[in-house]
C-alpha cells in the first residue's frame, strides 16, 4: 500500500481498493496486471457505483490533499475484511449494471469497463485503447457541442458535477440514449483538472417513454386546438384547480396563469353561474354528469359561448375530484343563428319573389305554396295542403293539348333535379292557361335522406309570345314576310332526311327576277322594296297552301314543292312565270314589267346534300337567264356543261377581262352623322364597286359578284378594291376622309388574302390605318365565324376599324355580337326602308339600337330614302345614316 496525493491505494491479488481516508468510502478497481502497488493513473478499468447510489458515491469521493493526512491514524485493513468488502462491492456493481469511465484529462486517455462497451454493442477488446477522441466519434453530431460546453463549465468550476443526456452510435448503427455523469477528482497545484471519474447509464427506455409521452401530449394538445377543446381538473381535497393550455387559451389568459376556483367561476357570465353551480352540486350528490351550453366572458372582455361538460369521481362513496372539458362553440352558435335567420329570410323572400314556389313531402303531397304559386295555380295554401301536387299543379302541352307527366315524380323517385317540358301550359283552378317554365329539386337531410321536393316555376306567357315572334322573325324575311334562307334550307334539309320508301320527289325552284334592278336603280330602294312585297303575294297565289316560299336575298326567291312530281312542278313553275309576266308595277307615272327566270330541280333520295341541290337550282336559274330570261329551266345532269358555258363561264371571262383591263371603278356614297356632332365629324365614305362592260356601261355588283364568289375571283376583286382605297388615302383633298371597304366571304376566309392585307397595312402609317373601316356582312360572319373573327382581330390590331354590314338579315345577330370585335353596326336596309309601314321593322331597329348602345357600338342605318325615315332614325338614337336621300353613289369625291 502507498498513499497518493488524494487517495490511498491497496493492492491485493487482482483487486485494488481505492480508499478515501476521510470517509471510508471505497472503489473497486480491477487490474489485469500482477498485484503490486501502482498509481491510479495506471488502472486499465474503473467501476464506479452510480446507479443505485449515484449521489452518495461521488459526494463521498471528495478530493483530499496530502496535507489532510497529517495526524490521521494509519490505515489498517485485515485481509479477510478486505476480501468481504471486495465481494460486496463487486456484487453491488454487478447488480446495478453501471458503465464506468476514468478520463485522464492531460493525455486524453479514457479507461472504461465491460458494461460501457456492451452499452454500445462492443466487446471491450474491440475498443481499446479508448481516448476522448474515440469517445467523441461515438457521439451524435448534434450532441458534441453540448458535451464540450458541459465539460468546460465543469472544468472551470461553474458546476459541481458534469452531466449530459447524449446519443451514442451503437455498433449496429442506431443511436443509444445515455446519461453521462462525472466529476473531476484530481486537480493540479495550479487548479487544472487532471483526472475525472464518471458513469454512463442507459436511458433508452426512459427516452422512448418520454418520446411516447411527448407525442401523446402533442396529440392531445393538437386535438384540443383543432377541436378548440380544453380540459380541467379540480381536487376537492385541496381545492387545487388545473387547466390545460387550450382551456387557458379559451379563457384568454396566458399559459403561466394559475387558476383558482373563485376566478374560474367568475369567468362564467353572471346569468348562468347559478345554473353551473346547480349542475356541479347535482354531479357531486348523484354522480350525474352535466352538459351545458353557456356564455363565458374571456379575460379580454369578449363574450363567447362554450360547451361545458363535467363529472365527479368518487372514492368510498365520496366525491374526491371534478373533471371536465370546455369547447368554444361560438362559431357554431353563430352559424346556427345565421341559419335560423336565413330560414326566416328565406320564407320572407319566397313569399315576396316573383316565382311560384311549392314544396311537397316525400310522397309528393303538397306542404306549402308561396303567394305567387297560389295566384298562378288558383289554389289557397290551406286548401291545397296535403293534396297531390298533380291536382294543384296541372300542366298540358301547348301543341298537343295532352296532359304532361309531372316533373316532380322523377325528382322524388330518382332524387334528381328535373325541368318542366318546354311547351308546358299551367291550367289554374279557374281554368286559365299560363305558359310556365320551372324545375323540381329533391330536398334531402344531412345524411342524404329524402324529405320531399321543391318546385319553382314562373309565368312566361309574355316571354313565350315574344319568343314565338322572334322565332318567326328568325325564320322569316322582315320585308316580305316570306320564309328566309336559313329556314328554307332547314326545311329542305329535313325533307331530304325523310324520304319515303316510295321515292317521293320534291320540287325545288330558284327564282331570279328580271328587270328588278331597273326599278331599284331608277326609283330607289324603297320602290324596290315595295315591288318585292307585291311579288311575294304574286308567288303565294301560284303555289299550293303547304308549299314553302322563301326570299333568299335581294331579288332571289326559292320555293319547295313538297311531294310534287316533275310534271306538277313544271305546271306550278309555268304559272309563276305567267303571273309575274302579267304583273305590272306602277311607281308614279312609270309602269314596269317584271319577269322571272326559274331554275327547277326535282329532288329525290339520290341527292346527297342540300348544297348540291341549291347549286343545281342556281345553275338551272342561270341557264334560264342565259336562254333569254322569263322562262323555266329544268335541271338535268346532262346539260350541266352547257349551262356553265352559256352562263357562268361567260361571266367568269368577263370578270377576268375586267380585272386585266382595269375596268372596275369605285363610287362614293357618304355616311352622314345623325346627331348634333355632325358638323365636327370627319367625312365617312363607303366605296361601292362597279364593273364596266365592253361598252363602258356600268354593271352593278349583284350581277357579277355571285359568280366571282363561286369561281374564286372575289379575292382578286377585293385586293383591287383595297389597292385603290390605299391610293385614295394619299390624295391631299381626301386627307380627312374615312373609307368603308366591303370584303366578300371568300376573301375573309382566305389565308393568302389575310396575309396580303396584313402586309399592306404594315406599310401604312398609324394615322392612315385609322382611316380604314372594313365592312363584312352578317351572312359572311355567320358562315365563316372562326375565320372572320380571326380576320377582324388581325385588322383591329393594326388600328383599323370593323363594320358589321346588313345587321339583322341573319336574325342570329344577338347570339354572337357580344364576342365580336365590332366598331360599327350597319342595320340592314330592308328594315330601314320599311320601318314607316312595318311595325315589326321599327321594333327590330329599336332593339338593334338598344343593343348597340349597351355594347357602345355606333349604328349606321342604310337605305335612308326620304326625310321622314331620316327624322325617325334620329329620334331613335341612330348614330349615322346612308342612302339616296343623303347622297347617291357617284364616281367622285363628295363635297365637304
């Protein structure tokens, strides 16, 4: 045995005892070396009892200076006593499974025992020699700073012990949570730490429990936050009240708030405190839980509603604690109140709206009628209640007059929304008939169960009458009252799709009036319109009652002779020619004789489509004209080539010659402002195309443009017009004029034409581009909507404007007008010229002006033939006017 600076060391056999001379505490050290006196610094392993007596062991192992030994009695231990204590020490350490270490600070050497190595999955031999760096390698990267900081604080004397909870890398790769404790036991004379002893305890199980507890606490807290639910507990023995964080949040207090019983009661609104107290007393007496929805006043003064639940726990028949939860139900209460208010508002609204509303139960028995439904059905709400809905809401079809099946039946049986038939007529209790529209929808509860149905309907009698009128206008020519081209083609299409098995034939006539343009050019458009009206009557007098007569455009007419053999068709066509030939049109002192050239096609199931039929009828009509006019030509496939040679081919040649010889001219017609701004308006001119024949006589566009369209010559003609218009822009005496230019349907849909227009517009200045307005007819727009819209967008991007010409002729105008980039709306002249005699034409013009006003598009009225029309148009709000009364087309610049 020898005395060290701080410890007394005794070596016996393979066991060394380090004995603290002041307290008698002992530490066993096991050495692999032979039994001999050695310093503590040469131990290979050191076991320190820490788990069972962690505080006593290190607390008793207080460093002892060598001068503390002065006067101390000599240490005496007998071998048997030493061996007993050794065995006891070994048993205690083995039972506690403590991992120990000894850290020699100056050298960084670390002595560990088998338990330390086993804790991280190694045998001790795999780890030796151990150093502080090797220990650091096992540390989790996030824990290294913590260990370093804790050691430095201990070495500096700031802490009495070193202690950390760290993660060590196990041999298998996972992390092991370890509690490491230690204390410096040996210091240098200068106060530097020399030697440190400590223990490692495996706290993996405790950490898992703590993590599980933390997750559970987090889950409970999250659940409480999501449900806005807080808990509480009151110990009745100590009156100690505990609130969860969410309970504190509900009460509006900080998380460090310590509630008292009196303060908790004070949070309840004064008017409910007695109620809460009674519920608690009852629970403590009988064990009955309580469920209350009561107002609570938060710490910030805000008034909320809570759902308070609680119960009492008993021991030996006496209540020992109260437990409960709070849930903030303010939002739900507000929602319920809102729903209640909405129900009141709904009943008030349904009682005052203009639609009829009826509700039924799940069997279709009526439960309620609003006042409008009472008025329309003629049934009182009380009298109707409980009746079948079909007895109160009885409808028939307006065409067949047959009862309609109730739309509410499939609504209830199939649980889907249904609508009334489009032609439904409601027969009221007193026998009145009203056109109605409506729908029925199922009423279901929150779980999807059917409760009944609601029927909403309204009186559309006037709307249906207006719709019928508009449908009539959409399918009829406003000037003559005849079927228009759209309806004509629709009826022909329907016939061709329903040929009988007996190969029934239909006759199709294409009629072009002879000498009509003479009247139009001589007497003006109003006279021409009057002639067309009278000729419509002439045509009606020559056909059968079920035949279809249509004005196809201008002075062209079409007739469908349904189920009419060829011989009969020819007789009707001859009668038409005869009647027109005998008719005389008188205008003032002038009398005009009109003829009719008629193309006849017999249609049977061998014809593939209506386009082919119409082309053939048109071809036959041209053949009739080419043969001398005022006659009939029956289309036969064999004479197709003759027709083309004698008619259209001649026109094609004449048009091509006119293009090559530059025998086209532009006439100017002014567009005059109708409002007070007329004096300040720039001059607007429409450029009208004319062709010169071989004798330099004017040929109007109606004669050659259809052929040009058919044979792809319209693009060349429109490019010629554009080129001349651009030349006019350069003339100094026209530098304040805006030119309106007409383009054909074929040109608008031709990509090469579009490219040419874009190229020419690019070369113009922005100011000159703004002086161009491109006119496209409504018919062109309808038949080439996609291409036309693309062309309009391109032109407007350059700064030029767009005018929609002949607006109203197609009667589909309103459906697409909103989506098109239009700058001017030119009202079809057939409406304008007849507006003083035709009330429908007047209404149409007014509707066109109203729509244009809403869309902020200026309107231009064509065919203004007299002062009366001009005056009327001004009062109706038309922006511009054009016609013979304001200026006839002329081959010169209009006066400014």
